[in-house]
C-alpha cells in the first residue's frame, strides 16, 4: 500500500481524547485525527517523530491524519488501524497469504451475525465462504513479541464469538493479526491486558477458527505485508 501523497513529518506533542493528536510540523502546530482506538502503548510518547497524511476532502474538520510513529531510531510503526484491512486484502490478492488464495470474490465490510461487519468475506469456487477478521497490532511490544489487544477490547471479544458461530454454521473463519512494524517476530494474546480476550481467543481456536499473523515493512512511502509471523498461545 503506497501512500497517495507525500507524508508530512513532525514531532508529537500529545495524544488526547483518544482521537486527537497535536503535532509540531516545524511550520506550526496542527491537530491531527488519531485513527487508533487502542492505548497505543509505546507508540504515542511526546517528542516522537510522526508522519501525517493530508486529507483530500477540504471540508473535513481535521486536515491531517496520523499515519506513522518512530518508536526508536529507524523503527517505524503504522498506527492507522484503518489501513490493516487494505494491507491484508492486498496480501491476499497478490498471493502472499497462500492459505487464503483461490477465492474469486473478495468483499469488505459485509454484514453478518446479529449486528457485525466482517472485514473481508472470501467467496466462490464451490467452497464455503471464508470470514476474515483483521486485527491491527502496533503497540504492547516486548522485545520482538507483539501483543493484542493493547487495551481491554469487548468488541474484539464479540468478534471472536461471531467467528466461532460461522464455523458452527459450516463456514470457514480466520483471524489475521496485521502487524504494521518490522521488529516483531511473534504475536501473542495480551493476557496481562485483556485476559477475557485471551480466553475467548483460545476457545475460538478450539472451535475451529484459524489464526495467522503477518508483519509489514513500513516507510513514509509505503506499508507492505512481507512475512508470516508465528503466533503463540502460552
């Protein structure tokens, strides 16, 4: 996924009210939209180098969106959780995720279950439909281990139950952890942050939900999923 326009570099002043971030661009301070509902643990420290994308809609309230953060020298993280679905879809379409290849039709944000939308629905080829839930992993990193979630996620817990229901209905269901950083080699459930999510993830796997993770190379020009990562359920 290449960015449509060059990103604007700055220094993070603060993130607040969850969806707002003040950034010093060198030419002044701007308030950017923060498209990440998690705690952003380790990715939102004041003084960090960050990169913003400019809104193409001149009528939008906030003219900038926070895209990247530098957590250490040369180590960039994609903090925009909304990019994860596109990254995984591109990886499926280019054949990187071989386990999800061969479906003629891919649709996004399809309604399913009682009141949910699946991130990707793969269909066709006389196979049961495949429901793919994508979770973005950016924060809560310890060494080369990435954890999800980085805050208690009741929504994530419900998604796991919905995936189990699809398996029970005879469909295929897959949870994909999309890691928008290159320094992670393994993903684990964050039992120390959201133990309920960890328990429900293990229950979903026992029900037949498939689990996989992929890591990305990140730069101010593009973010591309490159490698499959191991997933460990201690």
